[in-house]
C-alpha cells in the first residue's frame, strides 16, 4: 500500500478539524444546544474514523504519514503519525468523543456552554497536536497551547475557588512549560529539528558524546518541564486543586489531556529524543526511576488520606501516571511496553472513574466517600462502571490495569532494578486500600438515607461511563487481539530497542 | 517607476496629504476619509511586501538627486516589516476610532460642557502615521530625524487630546521627546562629520573603510542610543510613558504604545545593526580583519549597559504592572516591561562568541546567523507586541467607553457579558507573555536560540523570569474577568453608554487573532529581514 | 585649535548646561527655555561641525535649518500646553500625579 | 469446548442475574427467578468435562496474554466435586423460601456462580495468567457470599476476609511474576522454574502466603472461622468444600514436587527448610484447630476448625512430598484424593446444618441424622467411608518420612482422632439445637441428599478409576485396625469429655461465649491493628501538621519578601516620578555611559 495524498493530509486534517469545531462553536448562542451537539459529535466521530483509517497503514505497512511546514528557518513544524502517535491519538480522539457526549449531558441547562465547548475543542486540538507532533518543537507548541486553553475550562464555574485553582494551575504549568521551552531551544541549537525517532533523535547521541554535561542538563530541563504536567512529586501540587473543574474537564485532564500530555512527552523524550540507550548511559534513568517510584508511593498515600472522591481520584492519578515513567525508566522491552500500554489503560480507567464521580455528584450530590454507602442500590449502573474502573486501577484481571501491572512487573524483573516490583506491589496494595472500601460500601451496605429509592441516571452521562468501563474489561481481556493497545505498545517498544541489545 | 516604488512613496505621502485634508473636513467626512486612507495604506503596503519578497530592496530617489543630497526612500526587510505592522495596527485603530468617535478625545466646549469627540484626532493621527512611515522608509538619517520629529510632535498632540488631565503628561512627553531628538540630531551631526554622508548604507560603509572615525562614531552611538531610548521609554527613562499612555484617549493609547515608540526603536535598531554592527561587531568584521578592537569593546560596554537596563525594565515594569488596579496603567507598565526585551540583543550582536560556535559538527549556527537570528527574534517580539498591545489597549478602551471605568475589580465577570472582548484579552495576553502560537513566542524562540548559540546563557533565566512575570500581571488583569458572580450580587459597573458598535469589538479581536496567526510567520519574517541586511 | 573647534566646545557646553537645567528645574516655563537653550546649543554643535570642513558641509547646514524649524514647532506646542496647564488651577504642576 | 462451556455458562448466568435489573420490575423478578432456579444446570458441562478426562483443553490466545485451561489428573477429581458441591449449593438456596434478609433475590446465586467460575478456573488453569485470573474471580466473588446476611458479624468476617484476600492476591501476583519471569508461564513448567530461580525461597514463601490464606494454613486461617458461620450454609459448603481446595491446587501446581531436575546446593537447603516450615505449620494447624474447635459453641465454627484441621492434614502430605521427593508422586495423588473426599463430606455437613433444622423431626429426621453421622464419620476417616480411603492412601504415601523420630504415618492418623472429637462436638451442637417446623421435600433436602450420596460414590469412583493409587482392602484386618483405632480413640475422648461435663467437672460456659473466640488469632491481631492505627495515625498527623506548618511558613515568608521588594520598587518609582529626580537620573546615566565607553574606547 502506498501513501496517498490523503494520508499526508490526515495529520493536518485531524488538527484543523478540532480547531474548526472551536471556531464554529464559539460564536453560537447559548440556546443552540442541538447545533452545538451536532457539530461536536460529527467532528469527533469523523476524527475517530480518520485515525482508525490509518491503522492498517501505520501498523500494517509501517508507513508514517507526515505533514510539515516551516516554523523558523531551519526548524519545521512536523505532524507525523507513527505508532506511538497513533496509539495516543486514537485514545484521545475516542475518549474525546465519549467525553463530549458526557459533557453535553453534564452541562445540560447550565450556562456558558458555547465557551465551554469552544475551549473544549481547542483542548482537543492541542491534544491531537501533541499526539501527532513529529518533533520536539511542534510538541512544545501544542503542549503550551494545551496549558492555555485548559485555563478557562478549569476556571469554568467562575467561583473564587475555581479561579484560584486555575491560577495555580497556570502558575505551575507555565513555569514547567518555560523550563521545557528552554530545554527544547537549547537542544535545538545543537541538533536542529529534534525529530522524534525510535531509539533517539539524530544528533543527540553526538551531543551526549560532545558534552555529556550539557546533554544531562538539557534532559533535566526537559523532564523537569514535563514533570509538572505529569504531576511527578514534588511538582504535582496543582493537580488535586484542579479538581474543582467541571467533571468532564477533570476526566479529560486526568485521562487524556494535561497529565497525559506530560507523560506522553516524557515517553517521547526518553524513547524518541534521547533514546533509552543514551539516556541510560548518561545515568539519567535511575534517578527518574526513583522519582517515579516516590511519586507512586506518595500519590497512593495521599489518596488514602482523602475523603473527597474526586480528590482521592486526583491523587490516584498522581500515583498511576508515574507507572508510565516507571515502565520507561526500567529500560527493558517489557517495561517500556508496560509503560506505553499503561498510558492508554490508565486513561480509560481514570476517565471511567471521573465520569462516575461526576454522575454521583450530579444526581445525588454525593462527593464524600463516607456518603457512598449503598449507592450501588440507587445508581447501580454508575456503580458498576465505577467498580470496574476501580478494580482496573487495583489491577485485578481481566481488567486493563492487570495487563499494565503484569507487564511492568515482568519489565522490572527483566531489568536490574528488581526492587521496583515491591513498589508495584505496595502501590497495588494501597490501591486496594483506597478503592476496595468504596466498592464495599457501595454494594454491601444499605443506603443510609431515608429516601433510598433508585435515582434516574442521566443517559448522556451514563453511557460514556459504561462504554469506557466496557473498554476497561475489553482491552484487558482482549489484550492479545490484533491492534489492541498491548500489541501496538509492543511494536513501539521493539522499535525503541531495535538497535539496542536488550539487557 | 514601478508599483512598488510608487507605493513606497505613497506610504508616506498619502497619510500626510490626508492629514492636511482632514484638518479642513467635517467630523463625519473625517472618519470616512480616515477609513478610506487606512485601507489605501494597507493597499500600498502589499506591493512593497511582495517586491521585498522577491529579495530586492525598493529604492526611490525622490527628485533624482541621489545620495547624499537627495531624498532617498529605501524599503528593506526591516522597514517593510515595521510598515506592515503599522498598516495592520493602524487600520484596526482607525476602524475603532471611526466607529467610536468618543474614543478620540475630550474637548471642553464654550459652555463649559466637555464634549467627547475631538476634531484634532484625525489629522494628528494621520500625521503621526506619515511620520512613522517616513522613519521606516527613509534611506538617510536626515529624513529619519524629520520623521521622528513629526511622530513626536503629533504624538504629543494626541496625548493632549485626553483633556485637562493629560496635559501635564503631554508636556512631559514633549520635553523628553525633544531632548531625545536633540541628542539624536547631535549624534547624526557627528556621524556626518566623520563619514560625510547622511545615507545610512554609505555611512556604514564609510565607518568600515575608515577606522579613524571610530572614536567619534562611538560618541555618536552613545548619544543616539540614549536619545532614542528616552523615546522608547527604556527604564529608567520611562517615567513619561505611563501617565501619557494611560491618560490618553482610548483610541490614542494603542497608537502610542503599539506604534509611536516603535518609530524610535526602529531607528535604534537601524543604527546599531545597520550602521555600527557592520563596522564594529567582531562577528561581522572578523573576515576583513580591520576591526578596531577598542571601539568594539567600548560599544560592547554600551551594549551591555542597555541590555542590563532592558533586564531591569523587564522586572521593574512587570512588578509595577502587577501592582496596578486599573487596566490602562497596567498595560502601560506592561509596555515599559516589554521594552526591555528589545534591548537584550545588543550584547549578542556585539559578542557572539562561544565555544560551541567553533564546533560546526555540533551546533547549527554561525556568527552571522546568530546576529540574523537575534534580530529576527527581536523584530518578532516587537511586531508581536505591536499587534497584541494595540488590541489590548483597544479592549481596555472599549470597556472604558462602555462603563466609564477600566478598574479591574469593576470588570469582574465580564467573560459573561462580553466574551469576545475577554477572548481578545486572552489572545493578547498570550501574545504579550510570548506563549505559543503567538508571534512573540516565535520571536522569543529565535532570540533565545540565537543568544544561546552565541554563548549567552544568561538569556535563559531572563526569559523565564520575564515570561512568568508578564504572565502573572496579565493573569491578574484577566483572572477576575473569568469570575462568575451571581447575577444579583454582581457589583456590575453602570453603563456609561448603552452600547458599543460591533466594529469596536471586531477591530481589537481581529488584531488579537492576528497576534496568533502571525506566530507561523517566523520563516517569512526571517527571510524578509535578510533583504538588504549588511550580513547577508 | 581652530575657531570651529572652539565653537564646537562652546556648543557642547551650552548643550550640557541646557540639558542639566532642563532636567532638574521644576518650573515649566524655565524648563521650556532650558529646552530651547539645549536646542540652540546642539545646533551650534552642528554648525561648528559643518564649519570644520572646507567648503562648509551643506548636509549639516541643511540639518541645522530643519532643526530650527522643528525647534520653533515644539516651542509653540509646549507654550500652548504650558499656558493651558497653568490656566487650570488644580493642574499646576500636576507632574507627580500619574 | 466443554471447558469453554463449563466456564462461560455459569459466568453468563451470573452476569444475567444483575443485568436483569435494567428490565421492567415484573420481567426482572421473573427473569431472576428463572435464572436462579435454572442455575444448578450450569454445572453440567463441568461434569461432562471431568468425565471426558485429560486431553480436554481450551486455548484462548486472544484473552489477556493468551490463556489455556486443561483437565489433568489433579483437576479432574476436584472439578467433579466442585461441580457437585456448587450444584448442590445452588439448588439448596434457589428453592429456599425467601427470607427477609434475602430480598435481593438471586444475588447469592449470582455470587455463587461467579465464584464457581473462578473456582473451577483455578482447578483447570494451565498457565499462570489464567490461574491468577481465576483465583481473583473466585476470591472476590466470595466476598458476596460471606457478606450475604449484612449482619454485623458478616461485615466483620467480610472485612477480615477482604484483608486476607488482598494480602493473598498481592503475594500471589508477586510470586507469579517471579515464576513467569523465569519461564514458568505454563503451569507444567512452573515447578521447574521455581526450582531454577535464584529466589526459590522468596517465591515459595510468597506462594505459601498466597495459597495458605485460601487453604487455611496456620496462621493464615483466621478468616475461616469467621466466614463460615457468617455465610449462608450453602456458601459455607462451597467455601469449605471447594474453595479451600483452590489453595491446595496452588501448592500442587507451583511447589517443586514432581520435577525432572532435583535441587542442588542452596536451593536444596532452601527447599528443605521450606518443607519443614510447611510441615510444622500444617501439623500445627491440624492439631491446634482440633483443640480450639472443640471449645466452640457454634456448629459451623466447629466445622470451620475441622476444615482447618483437615487442610493441615493435606498440607502435611504436600510438605512430605517436598521433604522426600521420592514420595512426591504419591503424596500429590493422595492429597487430591483426600481433597475430593473431604470436599464432599464437609459439604454434606454444612448443607446439613439447615437440613437438620428444617427436617430434623420424624421420619426425615432419622434419615438426616444417619446422613449427618455418616458424613461425620467420613470426614474423620472411619473405615469403609470415603474418608477411610483418603486416610489410607495418605498414610501409604508418606510412609518412611520421620518427624522427630516418629514416622509421619503414625502422626497423621491422630488427626482423625482430632476430627472425630470435633465432629462429635459438632453433632452435639447441631442436634441439640432448636428445630423448625417440618417442611416439605425441596431443593435443600435434595441437594443435601445428593451430596451425601455423591460422598459415598464419587471418592470410590475416583479412587478406583482415575487415581493410580491402590485402594485399601477393607477385608485386611491390619488396614481395618489402622483406620479404626484413631476413631475409637476419638470416640473415647469424646465420651470422657461428655462424662466430665455431665459430672460438672468441666467449667460451664454460656452458649454464645466460646472459651476461645472464633478466629482465635484474629482478635489479637485486630487489637494490635487498632493500636497501630491509633499510634501511627497520631504520629502521621503530627508529621502532616508539621509539614503543613512549615509549608505555610515558607509561603508566608516568600510572600512577605516579594511584597516588600515590590513595595520598595513601587516607592522608588513614585520617588523618581518627580521631574528633577527623574532628570538627574537620566543625566547620571548619560554621563556614566559616555565616560565608560570613552574611557574603555580610549585606553583599549
């Protein structure tokens, strides 16, 4: 199969489509709910179709459609669909479709919908851009764009708390973005375009030989910058605060957009800019591994202390997202596979949980874990979805979480850092400690309150949650089906290690 | 005479003539004429840009006397970029002013009532525009001086339109502007006395060929730099700017902040990069081996001093902006801060030396690319500032005209009633803070990478701190607008007037959008700057 | 030391004195006069520079003439403004108010 | 195909019961009723698969990392009794009258079916992934069984069970990862892999924790005596009859009992130490449970301790195999056979608890009493019963191994003594309990009868047909004596106890207050946990307080510094706004720059 012109245009089209949605939605009047929904859903669906159409091209044929234009002399903006981009953009576009449906239900009858969906679409644009970026500069641009367009979403309710959280969010992420910018600029001086290539970008190896110090400083700058969004401890402070955002925004923030963008960036830097070999020769992976481990444990510990459901979920994200970094830094094929596949799995599981948290809050007003007794009787389907998501987080088969955890465990054993496995186990133990009591309370206690009748679960919000919950099981159980995330992740990590003797 | 040459001349003469005509017109006619002429100027810009795009400088010898005696208009890459920015911003401001005549100034009538529409605005504004274009296309230092004076005097007039309260500010501005001009004039005289020519390119060539001129040239550069820095309001010479810019009428503030200071800045850059650098920057003279070392050192000291002042400006301006409670002073201080960026390139231009430059296998830059990159970056920042600042001032003006106030606290919750204006503010905030995809970001990128490639690592913390501070004060202005107060409890400002025309929203919004769209223009800007540059 | 150089020196001194006065005096009219002195001094510098070459540099002479015109223009503008400011009682040197 | 059906059918029904909730109420109730009543049919494919025997396989390459299930000698018998027990349990509950506490009609059936799927999955799993999957499904479904009555004691039991399960699952995951990492992904390779690993000891310990929790190995048994009385009798029957056997299957699958290579050096030493640890824990469990059990006042708790005791017996068999690997082949078979027998007999006893209550009078009462006594003797291992077979083959298998100079074959029969004492206690407790009015023939009675009959037939069949072990010749007096004396001893002990208590020479106790609380160690552990929680919580709180204060202090300090810097800059600004100062500043600057540049330019 040859790449047709269409294939070259698809990356650009993906970005422009989301942008066009924003441009169409912003001028709409508040009342044009239907029109807005149609525009949103049509474009989201078209995008999913577009990206899925690339599956055979990229995975089957190993071709990478790309679009490029000049940014400044010597530096191009490149959009390219490689395996990792495909994986991530599929995740983001499909979860986005679901979140849009959810958000339409969630915002029903609430103000500022045009603004919300406009920025929502911009957020998609940035996210798609991030996933398709073919080099570091392009990535950086979209990454910063994401920072900015998320601000109005976090501040959406306009309460003092929301505006404050949004301000702190900006403070953190802008600083991180600047640090990243500096790293990127610096690296670019030495190597020109830092093109993403499995196993390391051109020129970086030379730089590492020419001046290891500079290479290390740049790496620290890059990871330090990305670490803010990916909420590596101690840069995670904004994340628990940002949960004041509307539920669909939290869902996105945690599952595919901001946090994921950071982690995705770390994957890109470690795998496709420095390359695992160079990074590990520079002695950079072990410190990162330690930080990731600390983050995992600290996040879990903080999650245990929270009684507010969304806060608990937020800290859980802090912990879970670092699994990805953990997987990468173990520098083994299985570990990288586990990390990359967790990128997808965590997204689906966490979005399920946040969907459910939003459902609980919207329909019964429950936000505190203590009030969740017997909620399974009142909102059985939501509770079911929540349970599946939570079991996934703990890593119980056949959910997707198990697949990640198993891969990571094998990766840890393959590497020289077997102690990591205790981190994984401790984390899954802590995960059980903060999720199982919720599930237990949900199903095995009778509701406390007098009016314990079943409540109507809004369909527009319920279905996305059920679909993602189904995906949690589906992707986990069907992990070995062709084109399942696990397979793609394996392909990616084999690419990363193709010119490295696997340790 | 080709179309491009004709247009180059027309860029100066059209606004000048129209200013004269406007002085004789009625109100309505003035506005109409203003819009027509603004569109015309934009129209004249196009052929010049296209001609430059082909890689050739436009040169018009008025009266065919030839340099050094005749008036030579020369539009090279640097000129045309400033012209283009001025045309776009000018059109936006004209549209805004035409739609909201109240924004043009305040005049006390015979009966003691103040009338909020000023006849003086239109001729002054177009006179100013003519002066700016004259500065940009002038091929010699004399016309530059004349242009600067024209800009300065009209700008003083524009500030004074703001009514009683702005007169002291206007006067102060006048003193500074004239003093700056005088310093510039003396510097020009010194240069002419050693080079024997007013023509910029010839002067540069003379300085290169004539090492004895170096001492005088240095003094000239110092005088000229200080004089122009006063007009640009570089810290600590910025005291005139804030009252002038914030006190001016709504339609005038954007002119002052986005355009007027750019005139002086243009001359500053022209003198340093097109006159001094070819003769004295070690990076450019290395090959000819005739670099008068002591002059280079002296100039690099001056360069460092100005960069340091720029750095102080970035911090002081930002902190002062943070402490404002009204939008317009905040924006004015933001200009003070942003001006700092434009001086950071001087040390890079005069000392682009580092270990990495000697290692072509690792880095991708050489010395002239460093200079080109630094200039391109700075120009990107300047143009981005022009677009964003005009849009921001127009937005502030919009609120001021609508509510009679631009107190930040009073505007809380505006995101609900004026989403488009708040969106514009957001866009300009991105543009001013220099975040993707704005032109300022592209500029910052190039400036930073050129500096780093030149071994100037100090630029890293400067850029980080400056960006964060600017984001902080912009957010301070922007954040409250996102508040969603309850409809009943809202301390919503009383309307000063019932409504504003749509154009008054569209004009700033368009400029705001342009701030972002131009972010993708990095390469064309760089390529244009190479046209007629001494190092290319 | 030629005559021209003496004049040059004198011009520099006049500029310096004028500028010093201009920048430090509070009274507006005095300031305007100082500005005029500075202007005159700088024109003197230019004339003396022109006089150093033989024949007299026409370019510099042209500069001086233009400078004179401009000086007249700004003096007029400033005078109008000062007049207005001083006519308005509460604006009497409202410099400190921003 | 058969295996797929065995696993999918119960899973499907288990899923359909809750899913019926989306239908209209009328449809929903009917659907649930039909599904629950039809549920016992879900076991049929398994029985077919067990009969079809080894060679029946299911390979699902797309599931998880690719999973395989297969029937082999270990799983065959267990599969059969598992199916029978679950079938009986499902039958006995689905026909039972709805009590108030069982409003959620079908819930118990659904959990039983889910648990069944996991349970036979554990038996049938042929690779680590499917094993882990099944184990997890089984363990977590069982929560629904234990918590069923929603009474305070069921919450407590469930909490303890959940904690133990999570510990078990975590240890299992670690153990399996370590095993799979070194090539033990297929279960038949697992023992070799464990042996070949550098971390044999660690793996074995982890697996012991993982499976020991399920198999009730001391001291991990604490959940059993709490869970059994809390759960409905049918659930207890499967917990005790089938689920604890899953732990045993784990031992058999992973411990290096039948490996081609023998261990050498350090590994051999590790293996020996581990063998002894397991042996000691098992025997401890076997005897201590009998002692503690006798002191209990609730029949089902007594039965739970009996299960612990019996599992100790099986543990000892396995430990014997580890210690002397020439015996391993026989001990494995013996363990399986013993498990088969114990599962059915114990199931019959548990299912019999409500049966006695409901049918314990009149004609049916006689049948019931005979059945219960028979099952009791079977558990104890009286001659001719299934238990007799189990005991016999076990004793046969361990012949030759000595503990402290005493042959294991002499120690093990004493477990039977303990059992008989326990069972006497059990019978006494249940037979003296209040009995409800008689009910007509229904599923509860039928299910119990079925299990009783199966208990007689199936071990014989399995022993004769599927097991390579030689069965006892009851005509041989030596054999008869061997299996009779422990029973007699037990009966005698029981008699003495009865006599003593009749004379009032034993301390009398309130009925509800056993001398040793059910769950023995757990009470102590709970109080330790509480202390730890209180102390630790206080310590952590103070840490958080401190860091919070430090953070707040630092923030305030930073804010103050920023504020004062900014204020001073603002002040300077205000200052130089005065024209003269402003002008002076500019003059100074101009002079500075001029002088500086001229000086350097001049001297340079």
